């Protein structure tokens, strides 16, 4: 990763630091955390390039609805 897009990442404590501390001006990748809703927004944009469907952003994912009645819920959740 050459440049960190600060709009998509929230600064957090570096690994080993207290969880409520904010990292200093360290640009190391471990000091940045990707937000779930940004992953959802990016996936929605990518999926709309490949599928002709309607997309509805949910609180934890994307509902994809096809004209034949099929619906899929793509969930995004941080696991670790």
C-alpha cells in the first residue's frame, strides 16, 4: 500500500498499545483500521459492474435482488 486513504481508514492504537489510545502520526499500516461500511460500499460498487440487479445497503451487508426473484445477502463483519 503506497498511500493510505485517510477517508476510508480510522486511526487506532498500534499493535501492543492500549486499545483506547490513538496512534501518533505513524503511517504504518497496522495503525489504520478499515471500517466495515467502507468495505460494504466498495463491494456494492464492484458488484454493480458485474451483475444486473438491484442493490440495497443493509447495516451489515448488501442485499442483491435479481429480476428472477432470487435475493442474496452478502454480509460483512470483522472477525478479528
